[in-house]
C-alpha cells in the first residue's frame, strides 16, 4: 500500500495556513511577543486568537457572529480535507488490490530507494503476501548486497513462501552477523524441521550439527528466548516452556513462549497443539497492546494463523 503523506496534500496545507493566528485578520500582531499559556502546551500560538483570549481584554476584536462564522469556515475546510485524505487512501488501497503480479514485479524492479523497498516488503508480509514481500527484499539485496545478513524479515517471508532452503540460508547469514540472537538460530532450525517434514523423513532432527549449539547464543539477554533455545536444543520440552511463562506473569514472555511453542509443534506435525498455542499467542494480552501491535513477531503470529486457516482477519 502506498503511504499517503498528509504534508503533501494541498488542502491540509491550506487548512493549517488558514487556522494559523497570524493569518486571522483580527489578531493584534503585538500580542505574539508574549503568547499566553494554555491547555495545548506552553503556548497557544497555534490556536485561533479568539479561542485563547477573552473579549473583555480586547474590545477591538470582532463580534461573536464574525467569530462563529470564522469557526464554521475552518470546520468546513477541515471536513473537506479529511474527505480528500480518506479518498486518497481508498484509491491507494484499491490500486494495491488491483495491481497484478506482473505490474508489481515491474514496479519493484524499477524502484531504487532501499528504505521504500524495505517498507514495502514489510507491508506486503503484513498483508499476507509472502512472495511479494520476498521480491521487495531481493531487490534490496540487488541494490545493496551488504544488507543481506541484516534482512531477517526476508527469512521469515521465505519461510511462509515455503522456500525453506532459501530461508535457512538467510538465517544462517543472520546468525553470522548477530551470533547472540537466539531467534535467528531457531528459525534456521525450523526450516530444517519443515524440510524433513515435507520430505517425509521420519528421522529425528538433531541439534548437534546446527547453529543452535553455539555457546554465544547463551548470552541472549531475554530469559524467554534462552528457554526457547533449550527446547530447540532438545534439552527440555515445549510443555515445560509454557509452564515457565504462565499467562499471569509477564505478557511479553507469555506471548513469545506460545509463539515458539506453536512453531515447534508445527515442525513436529502436531497440528492440534500448534493451533492452540499459536492462537494463545494471537489472543494474548501483549498482542492486544500498542507495543505488541508494533512488534513484528505479533504480525508473524497473525499471518501464521491466517495462512493456516485458523483465523480469518
């Protein structure tokens, strides 16, 4: 979805100019040298003059009818601006929905702004389009190859695009760049587990030859992720993980415990347990907070559940 910047919409610029006190003809300019204090901060200079001063102190101010007329005009202008902004957003959403894969690919290949490509890749993943997300991140690597070890979002998109080999390769590069982050190594192991599952290989995946055995991972400062590490090392069970982080304690840790327990169960083809734990993560208190909604892994839990058909929105 294209980002509509309000600062570039003429009607909003005009609205801000129209409502600025310096552009209201009945404002004595001498009063700006010592602006009054008010409820919008230390100064009310961005509010209409008649909204911050009493008429008794300024008998030369216009009468009430003129003030009401001005306020009505400003409100009418604001309503038009909001409608224009909403219309632009609707058009942008519609164009994204109707954009074909070929058109999207051409647009991404012609884009040279790395920041815009990363934002587009994240946005496409949040909309559930893992393959389009991968296209965006691949274009970033084309433009700047040194960024590859830091594009862990690309590894997650590849995972949900069912390209587990490329996803594992991405997370292997991530671990080399960030050797104390447990999550990178865990996602690498998840790719191996899913590959074996799809190939019908009944042998148990061992952690002896994976990135999980690196002692540097023990330095991850997050207790919940160190506990997750023990699960994927086969040193403890996901049931013990969930008992260690119950719902009545830290909401953040409860979410992550259920998220990675769900991913573990899916890697072991235990769909019932995978569904219950992943939905517990999606419906956790942390996932409902503002901080949680900004957490990329909360979006991962939602996308995972949506792609598996466990939720619809």
